[in-house]
């Protein structure tokens, strides 16, 4: 079920509030807003309002036999990738960037924010369908810059189906398949990267894939490979 609202502060905040109040929010249900006035991105960034874009959230309830909850960021990225790919005139221009960005022509097309509460994970997704924000530290793009985008309601149906399929794969086949598929959709090994960790330190190196847990592998100038479990990644 997809519930559409004209305006809200943040779809993630709304679902977190409902869960915190003890309300049962089913997996597969979505809350989608036409406008967000207090949307949030990773590391406390404000998320672009973007009338005509997709802004929505859903809930996943990881179980005892499921892969680690942090890997949902990779699964969600793949779901967005699969939903957008058939819409791109040049599918080769679409790629994933660790941990949760979808890029089109090297510019940010979509963002993902996961927030845990109790035994649930709220998954928030924003996709630039009609317009892209101007950001000081990275290029952005909207699907409208390369093709006629779908209406947000139509895209919501497409994304919900792709997300459901990805969660089934995540549960049924585990991390190994997820990591293979994610890396096939990402930028190539050897791509120069700069990673800013939580302390603000910048690490430079080349993309060397993902480790068995889904951490980013960064090959440094001295030839050593470092696993990065959290950080903001920029393609150099």
C-alpha cells in the first residue's frame, strides 16, 4: 500500500514517530509526500524539497536469519538503480556509489537515508525526477535533464515493486549475491576516490570493491587496502 500526502515535514520522521508510538507499520507500505519541508539526508544534511520529485519512506523489519541490517543501504541502492535503469536513454551512465548514492553521468540523482528504531529500519529515498538541488560540494542531476520523467505517483509504484523484489533477494540469497550485483552496477575498480570519515579526515585511494561485509575497500598509494565502514565518498 502506498499512502500519498500533499505535504509533511519528513516521511522518515513520520514513520519513526508512528513506530515510536507503538503503531504497526507493515513492510511493503510506503509513505510518499508531494512536498517535504524538513527532509533530511545523510550526516544531517537538509534534503531538497523538490516538487515533482519522488520523496518517500518504507519500513523493513530484519529478522534473525536476515543479512546484517547495515547491508540494507546496498540493497536499497540496487532497488533504486533497477527502478531508474529502464528510464535512462543511456543506461551505462547510471551507477551506484558507496554506500547509498545513485549517480547519473557522475552526478547525484538519488539519495538514501536509513534510520533504525527498535527492531525496524525506516528507509527513506529521494529521487530527482523533475529538478535537482544545487549543492556546494557535488554535481547533481534530475531525470528530466536527460528524458521525460514519470510522475511521482507512477515512479512510486515502480520503486515499490523494485524494492520488494530486492528485499526478497536480500533475504533469500544473502550478502554474496547482493555484493556481486551491487559491484556490477557501481563504478569500476581503480576509480579514484576520496573518503571523508566521521572525524573529517580525508582518505584518498582507488576503489577496490567491497569486502565480505559490504565495507568499501580503498587501495591506498602505498599499495595497502583499507576497509572503510562509514564515510562520505567522492569520486575524484
